[in-house]
C-alpha cells in the first residue's frame, strides 16, 4: 500500500513538472515563434502586395530587435521585475496586440511602433519563461528536461510556416497577421492554464562586487554571442524573401520556414546532449561551423537540395547556440544565472538590431543578398574564433562542464 502511494505521488510529481514545461513551450511558441518570427514568412507577402523595400523590411526588423534589446537591458538592470506577474501579463498582452494589429494598418510609423513594442515584450517573456521553468523543473528534480523548453520556438516557426500560406490565400498579408495573432491568443490561454506558477520564486541575495566579477567572466562569450546575433539574424529575417526571389524556387519559399522550425525543435535536445559528452566549447564550435556553412551555401542556392540544406543547418543550430550559451553563462555566474541570461541576451540583441538594417540596405544597393549573406557568414566565423580564444570554458575532463553543460 505504501509503495502504491509513493508511485502515485511520483506520477503526480512527473505530471506537474510536465505541465510546467508544456506551458513554457506554448509560451515560447507565442512570444518567440509567432510574436517574433512570424514576420519572416509574412514579409514577402507584404513586399508583394505593398511594394515594401528591403531597406524598410530590415528597418522594421531592426526596430523589433531594438525593442528586444530594451527588454533585455531592463531585465539586466532590474531583475526583480522578472518576479512580477503584472509585468509578465502585460508583456503577454503587448505581444498578442502587436502581432494582431500589424495587419490593421499600412502606416510605416505604426508598423515600427508595433515591432518595437513586440520586441520588448518578447525579450521580457523569454527571460521570465526561461527563469520560471528552469527554477520549477530544478526544484522538482527535472532540470535535465529544461532544453526542451526552447523547442517551443521551433514549433511556433513551423506552425507559422504552415499556416501563413493558407491565411494568405484567404485574405492576403493582413489576414496572415490577424490570423497568426488569433492563433497566438488561443495558444497563450492554453499555456497560461498549464504553466501557471507552481512554486513561489525566490531571489537570491547578491554579494557586493560579485555581480561585476561575474559579468567579467562572460565578456568573451557575450562578444561571440553578439556576432552570432548579427550573423544569424540575416537568415532569420530574409530567408523566405530570398527564396521567393529565386527563379524556380518561389513555391518553396514558405515551406523553407517550416523546415527551419522542424529542424529547430530537436536541436534544443541534441546540442545539449553533445555538450554533455564533449563540453560546451566543442559543441558551440560545431554549431557555429555548421551554421556558417549553411549561410555560405545559401549565397548561391539554386536547387531544392541547397535550400533545404541552408534551412536545416540554420534551424538546427541557432536555438542550440542559444541554449548552450545561456547554459555556459549560468554555469559561470551561479546564483546570478538570471542576470547572466539578461546580459547575454542584451549582447545578442545589439547584433540583431544592426544585422537586418545593414543587410536590407545592402540588398537594395547591391540588388541582391549575396554580400549581406557573406558578411553574415563572416560574423559567425569570427564568433567561432572568439569561442576558441575564450579561456572561461572548463575542460571536458574536469567534470565541471559536462555536469553543468545544459540543465
């Protein structure tokens, strides 16, 4: 009888942890996969129907990432805000509103305002969801499940890639925005029901001077992450538009985004698994190298095989790099893991702001994306070199890195 009671409690424990993780995955689908990245498959529709230039497209993307940067900086300077349910609820409503109402105007000013606000909301919620799910899973003894959380971004990307073409057929670019906003709202309701806070979060005191020392330990990592942000975002913003402009591959364009999403989903499990075997440095180097190779192939991609390679190598690496980098930062800063995540996200965001603005402007001047993609690949390669030079990584045989690679 006692054994049955223990088994029943264990099953309830497992289910509670799974619900928190499922709620977090749905949250990532809403605020990242849709709120942040639905712009990519909808962008070529706006260019087709409204004649939007690459410069304007890059500018709007840059404003979104400027908002993301602002949210990350706020979280870095005022980490206690991450514990506020009012802040989290407000950010969620802002994300939903700025997605939906992108389809209700043709004003460049309001588009920019909404992309800016949506970026701020996505940064706050990304950090809030990551911190709360990580804490809850760790307290319940399921910290090793955490990497699956970021698979929600891949699910959201794949969903938007599948649904946007159907919404386009029903009503064009504006119906695509409004429809994705409605879908995000439904997913948010389900995610809130599943992932409500089960454990009262606490804030660990920070010893005077310790925070600055901790941030110094991740400066090189943050510089590499900045370059990753500047490089990957060119593909993240323009891949569908690039393929839509490639003769013979136009029909493949929206479904390349599905390939990105589907390959991103398992990446948040596979890269941490590799990191536990080889160490974070080696896993990050492999991811940077593969991503750079995919970007270089995309420069002259003219076949379905090349497009799929570019999409899969991009989707299969960018979330893995996020998971590994944030895990490395948490390992180096210990109890200040939330601040490490915010600081690294801020560095990443600066690159994201600059990348699409520069790429869009160059694409208009060069009448194509060859040069922007080459520069993006160069950023990724340079970021990989910084990973090589970063002395902050533990050696795999020390046990420290393999134990803490990704939880």
